[in-house]
C-alpha cells in the first residue's frame, strides 16, 4: 500500500509471523465506539520519542471501520479529506464494512493483509493485542503537540496491553440516568444522587403517575457493572486472571436491582412492549432509564415533544460509595503488518487530534474522548451530552482483557437468571464466577 519498497519487506516479515496466528483468528466467532510539513514535498515530519523528527514517506493508506449510518460515513470522509489536505503525500482510501466487521478484521489480521488503520472495540481489543497483530503506538504518547494526557485516562488504559499502547480512543459513551422531568415534578422528586434516593424517587413516581414502570432495564442488568464498581467491587483481580465479582459488593448491587423489579419499580423492555430503553422513554411507558448518548438522537428525532422533558444526571451511587459508570469505547488502531507505520500513526493522530475529535463529537452520537472538550461551545450548548462526557473521569470501560467476550457471554445469562427471579443473586453470581474461573482462566 505504499511506494516504498523497504516496507514490502516489513509486511513480509510481519506477515510471516502472522501465519501462526491465522488459525487462531480464523476460528474466532462474533459475540452478544498534524504533522507539520518541513518544506520537503516528498514527505511530512513526525515527532519521535526523542523529540527529533523523522520523515513520513509518501503513502497510500486504507482505513476501515463499521458504518453506523450514512451521516457517520460522510463525516468520516470529510475528516479524511481535511487530513489529506494537510498531508499532501498521504492518500487515504476509506473502506467501511457493512456487516461481520469483527470477524472480517480478525481474518485479515490473521492473514497479514488487514487495512492499515481500523476501528477496534474495547470489548475485543485485548484478544487482538494479545496476538501481536496491532502496531505499537507508544510514540504518540511522547508527541507533545498530540497531548495524549488530554484523553480520559480510563479510555486510554483500555487500549493498552502489557503496558503498551495499541490504540487511541476514537470516541466513547457512558451510562447516565435519563429521566422525565415532568413525571419527576409530578411526583415531587428531583434527580436522585444515591441508591436510596433512587428507590424513593421511583416509588413516588409509581404512586403519582400512570407509567407502566418507573424504570426500565435489560434482563441482563447492564447497569449492574457500574453499580459493582460504585459499591467497591471489581470484575477481575488486580492481575486480571481471576473473576472476583461474586463479592458482597456485587451481590448487594444485584440484589438491589432484583428488589426493584420485585416491587414493581423496574421492568424489562419486553414487559413494556418496547424493544429498548429509548423506545420506552419515548412512549412514556417509563419515567427513567440508564442509557448512553446514543439515546439522545433517537429521542430528538422520533419523540421531540417528550425529548423536551428528558434530562440526564450522573448515576446514583450507594451511600459512602464512589462515582462509577460503564464506558463503551472504540480505538483507531493500526496493523502491525502495515507497510506504512509512520503514515498510519499520522492518520491516527489527525483523526483524534483536538480539532478532528471536536468535529466528530459534534455529530452528537458519541462523545469526545478528550477532557479539554468539556469546554467546547458544543457541550456548553448540549448540557445532557456534557453530563455524560464528564463521567469519563470515573468510567470503567466494559473490557476485561483478552477473554473479555467470553467473560461477558458467561456472565450475562446468570445476571438474567437473577433479574427474572430464576436464581438468587448470590447463586447467579457465584455460578458465573465459577464458570469463568474454570473455563476461561
């Protein structure tokens, strides 16, 4: 993908090592977010870890990711166009994948012929990084003009493996408490800050309004992961090689949700005739939901009148607990087999620079991963999105190492069994933990 012959040798060498990985990757199946020119027209300059510059040769790159919709694709093309204007010696071909993205990328990485730069979801990032198929991006940490410290630290850590940086956050989402202010006012309650206040508020809404249920949640209790950390628990031990979520903290958090459901304060979407949280809020079947920024465009476009009454607050925490929410994030990463490593890093820098990320964030679906963007005029004018952005500081990405998908696939059925009252919370969590520790670790 470049005119530089020496890079063909690099691809050949990396691809040779990738042959042994192809079998492992092919067997994977899918589971249930500026360099300045130096006056030389033959290339652009890129800072190295030592503070000097190296020449970026003329390059032709491919960039791949999933396309959520036409709007996202068009915006990405605009960002690529801006990058190419500032890097005249680098051209970028955008190849979105419409379906089976993860499996296709795994196959390409295993064969050593992946795109140069691509999206990687944090949930399966670890399984990629552990196979040595991603390009080391540590140089970007030392590029002063890039300011890697401006990224929310939990998001940056999600794309490190064994201490090495293999991805830069493209964007992210957090969970917040969406609530109908008109219904809360009717019940004479305000946005709750603690678990006990949340229960009291839901009880008041149930008594004062005609909602089918005050709160909606998926059967697999998505919000439980955030509540686990709020309550002082953790998914894995510090070494990351043992599940430890069936702790008192985990059981108490799940029991809290189960009790809400038993008392008619929480319902799952199927009980409401709604497919998901946004639809339940829009139809006013519920007064509240724990949801991410993707819910806002849905409400704005499909339920504009209801949307006027929807506000967003940080998730309530237990008394003496700590702020925590779940984060869902996606990186720009590069193939270890790219023929153009320097140009690939330049593209990632350009797409995640303060300017590039600000343009992306204004799309309104996902959030900027840069802390300084809290002060952007866009977020000042969109306070609900700003609330969700602020939570990046205390977020916990839903990513649990190379075996993240296996962990989640074993955990969710047990959470659902508890929520549907088929198992006691303690039994459900202990079953999931035992399965993970015996079958995964």
